[in-house]
């Protein structure tokens, strides 16, 4: 069955709802979940749209969403295939009126993301990938689908992406130390999973994350980066995997466009982080 087209449609429908809330002036109530992360009415509305759409695609595939009740691991560990979604990734930025938020939808099969869709409601760009079939984006201006390929880092300039809300360690504050390892470095900040497509399309070389993220924050982006020729690995160099344990928290990781630089990146980043 072709899952891609209806999943993209689900992401776009949720995006329309999110854009409406975004432009409404944020009168909606903001509450804190048990993990102290914010949730808005926009999160809830987008989640309902996506959940309903995915059930229509195949009611037999379980759905794991940031905004739904999380089944116990004794239930989840029986799943070999499921949807993993974040209906509004970048809620903190969304509340602060940053347009850098997105919809994340991934299909996980045997702990690996095999389909990933990231939709930006404000720019209306849709990024997507299917395992072994490449990574692409749809230009909203001409509706043409373009393939994405990562770039090989053959220059002395290294382009690092960091999150705006990574509370544990901001590489932005370690630029001088990074330059000792890598030479000339450009630091670029961006909110949400939109960082992954930047690597996939060759606009950045690496995205490093030390702070806690959840599996729904990375799955779609990982699929897109991998299919564009890159990798998303933990600090031991192993690709991130999904639903392998009770906790849904990812380890620290690095997403990169040039896999041949993996060892170099990991040595430099872990050295800086240990200081």
C-alpha cells in the first residue's frame, strides 16, 4: 500500500490547523505536561487530525504520539510496525511566535524509521523520505518534487546546527573550542526537527544535540537524513533506534551529512563536551 501520499496529506491538514493557531495571536491556553514541556490547544488539534487520518490509512497500525497516552512497554514491545508522531514539534518556539515549527510523522518498522515526513506549516515545504527510495522536498511555489542529497565536507569551513532550546550544552558557547578541533566553524541555530532537512539538502554539515529529546522528535528527520546520504548516530557511532526500551528518551546524538567524517566529529564533539 502507498502510505506516503496520505501521510503527506495528513501532515498538511495538521499544518493548516497549526498555521491558523499561529496567526491567531496565541490566545490559546498553554499548560505544562508531567515532564514540564508545554502543550497548547494547537498541539491537541493537530494530534487529533493526524490520528484520525492515520487510522483511515490502516486501523491496524498502532499510533504513538507525544500528545496521546503512552502504552506501557509491555504492550509496545510487541509492536513490529507503528506510527510515531509529533503533531507540533517546536512548541516552545511556536509559543514565542517563531515560525520554525513543524509536523513530524514517521513509520517505524523493527526499530528503524522507514518513512519520514516533516511539514513546515509556515513555509509550506514538505520534506519526505522512504527507506531505500531517497529523500525529497516539495516546493510550494511550483509543486515540483526535488531530490535532496547531503554534501561532503571538503572545505575548511564546518557548518554546525544547534537547537535554540538545548538547555544542557549550547555549542554556540563553545565555538572557540570547536575551532581548535575543526578549524573555521559557523554556528547556526534553528528550532525543531527542521534542522534535519537542512542537513539533508546540504545547507548544513552537522547537528549536535546533548539535551534530552524524545523519539518522536527525531524519527522522521533521521529517515530523511539517512536517505539523503547522511547518518544520525549516538556518541558511540550507532544509529538511533526506536521502541527498544521503556523510556522514549533519545541519547545525545549527532546528525551529519558526510558519514566519512563521523569519527572526526565524534572525537571533537565529545572532547569539547567533556570540558
